[in-house]
C-alpha cells in the first residue's frame, strides 16, 4: 500500500507540475526591477521540467512516442532546436554542478566562434542519465522529453539579459546564433522586435509540447503507470491538474489586466467567475474525494498501531493525520472560496472594501496572491507533506464554532422537549381511545342485559294478563317462572358488567401512567411505559448526538483554519469590526449557515434529527 500512496501522490504532483510549467511560460517575465530579477523565473522553468521528467520516467520508464500522434517533428525539421545537425559540432561544454536554480547540471560552453554550429539548445537542462545505468539517458524513446528540454533551454537563452550574465559576450553570441536559426530566419537585432517574436514563437512551441505530453499521460495512465490497470493514478493526475489550474490559469488571465491601466475591473471579475464555477469546483471535489479510501488504507498499513474505526465504535474525534480528514478540509475550503468569489463579485459588496476608491486594483492582487498561497496549502495536504494536525483556528472561527454550537444545542434541545411533550399527549390520546373502546364494548353487553330484563318483565305481565282462558294453568305458570328467571339474570349481568368496566378503565389508567409489569399483554401492555421509555431514549440520543456534534464542529473548525489565506485577505481588506462579522456574512450567511447546521445535526442525531428545525434556529 506504500506503493499506492507514492503512486497517487506522484500522479497528483505530475498533473500539478505540467500546469505550473505551462503557466509560468505564459506569464511575461518581469523587468529587472521585478521579483524575478536575474534568472529566477527561468530557474523555476528548469526546476518544474526536471520534476515532470523524473516522475514521468518513474511511472512510464518504457514510454515511447513512436508511431503515435504525440511524436514531435524530426530533428532535421527543427534546426533551431537541433543546431548541431545543421553544421559542425559544437565545442565540448564544461559541466558545472548546480547551475542556475540549483537543479541538475548546467553546461557552460567555451566562448565559440560565431560561425560555429554551437548546440546552444543543450545548455541549461541537460539530459538525465538512468539511475541504474549511467550510460543510458532517461526517456530515450519518448521524443517529447528531448524536444521540450531543448525548447525551454532556448526560451531561457532568449530571456537572459547579457549584462546580468557572468559571460555577457557568450550570451550575445549564442542569442545571435539562435535568432539566425529561428524560422523564418529573423534578423539578429537583439534589441528589436525580432527578439520578442522569437521569444513568442519558442514559448508557444514549448507550451504546445507540454500539452502533447499532458495528452500522452492522460491516455496512458489508466493502463500503465505504477499501478497498472488501476484508474486511481489517472484520478490523482486529473485532480492535480485541475487544482493547479485554479490559481495558475487565473494568474495568466488577470496579470496582464492588472498591469494594464486601461483595463476594466469587470474584466478581472469575469476572469474570477470563469474559473470559480459550481461545475469546476464540484468536479475537483469529486476527484479528491475518490482518493480518500485508498490513501486511508495505505495510512493504516503504514501505521499498524492505529486502529481503524468501525461503525459500532463510540463517537470520537477523527485522527487529523488521516488523508481523508485533510481531503474533507480541502473540499470545505473549496466551498469557502467559491462563496467568497461570488460574494466579492457583487458591486454592492465591494463597497465594504478598504481604500476601494484610491486603490481599486490593490485588493484584486491581494486576493490573487491569497489564492496562490491557498492552492499551495491544498497541495501540501494532499501530497502528505503536511497533516491537518497543524491547522486550528483559535480566534474568529472559534467564536463562530461556539455560536453554532449554541444555536444547534438550543434548537435540538427545544425540539426534543416539544417532541417529548407530543409523545406524552399521544400516550394520553391512546389511553382515551382505549378507554372509549372498552366503554363501547361493555356498553354493548349492558344493552343486551337490559334487553333480557325488559323481555322477562313483558313475558311475565303478558302471561298473567293477556293469555286466553283456554291455555292451561300449568303452561301459564311455567311461562311466568321463565320470565322471572330471565329478568333476574339480566339484572345480575348489569351489576357485573359495571364492575368489570370500572375495573378495566382503572387498569388502563395505571398502565398509561407508567406501569411496567412484564405479565401484562395485548394492547394495554403495548403502550405500557411508553412515555417514560421515550423520555429516556431521547435523552440518551441527545447525549450521543451532542458528542458527535462536537466532533463535527471540530472538523469544521479545522476546515476554516485551512482557509487561513482567504480569512487573512478579508481581514485586511474588509471594513468590518471583526473577522467574526466576515465569517458570518460570507461563509455562513443565510441559507449556507442553515444548511451547515442541518448537516451537522443530521450527522449527529441520525433519524432523530427530524425533531430539530435548523432553519428556524439559524434565523434566530
């Protein structure tokens, strides 16, 4: 399972690095006074490329572009990238360990004669040798590796300021040779438009080669990779690609707008809205969620002292070192950013920003930098460089947690009491209905007894007054005696039924009041002790649910802590009395707050959550 963890994290990193390298190439290199003075940005290009090549070689050591749609043109068709194939061999370079950016070996040639065919495209990123065979270079049959390496070296050469180099004469000569070879044979005016055209052409080629590299990886990751016939690496690769795109593609789109005095703020807002769409965020959340189970299994195998929880275990605070907990926090953080972007896109909300009239682009730059920092946090969590244990919001989010806890507690407690009272009323209603049923049953028997009494009286009277004289005296006497017996039996039954009815109703009263005798059965024993049992069950469920609610809120607390770049951004730019107001207005405003409370109650109390009304609680 360690191989699974490494393979998933490598695939995620590879998808991330592809996007980052493409985006860094697209962004215009700042001037000499900018933060990327000297060779800082080109060194990042080389660093990203070296990482991409190393992970690709590890996942696909036998990768080949032969007879595929990903094969680049032959070296003879790319003479500006393979100058040695067009003339005499270049002088042997001097290898210097470290190089610009400290990644790999940089080849620094001796000062060549301008007419010599110097392999300037091999200066910078050199071909890496295989770890097991020093005479073999990596990715020999993967032609995209060499052509992309050479293209990035050429871009670096064209962006290098000769006066900032230790060998300015060498740089000038190499740039002149490159410009002569770049189609359509541009002139060697290093200060004119030809240099910029060459930069644009070679940058575009490098990005195109990287896009083909991306296509090859997507196509081959399912069947190949470190986990053959397993889609997990492909999911991780896509997740890394999508997550990095959130910040870097946005940066590529809005940096030119931020640096252009005439650009409309609405264009920048449109760029933000175009990246943070519901569909894009949901897709990224689904991708990272699919990695939870496999990464957790790998964690437990690597930490056998940690017991994997089961469904029957008592509620306990989840281990923040688990990858699934980090992934959950990342998903919540993505929701917070989506809500924040939608909120700040509304012109009426921008009025709450500080210095909005004097520094309109300022807050946009700060938010972009916050997003860059945020995506780096997500990356370190997902690749296992950090765990969730290091994230805990102590101030504003803690206060929010207390308020939500109080809201949920009051709502659940009040509704539980209401439900208990409703249960009491229900038991009383059942008792009344049962008593009425008993009364009806005994009433029917009383009616029969009265009928017998009346019948006996009628027969007795009729026997004495209405019989014809021809009926014998013996028959009359017999009928009268039978009538008297019938009347007496009916009167006795009336008395017995009354006593039985009163006794049954009294027994029902006792049972509805909480009797718990095990000997009772039938309808009455079915409702026996209902009120008391319901109260006990509700209180036990409330205690268990409240503990689970505390656990849920602890996870929510860490999710807010993971989003600290966003919290800090709004704390610096919003006109608010405290960070708590910002959290209330954006993260848990209106429907979102009610939905979050409802989710926590449902997770804590299960079916009993139907007794609570989080919507009304949130409004209160």
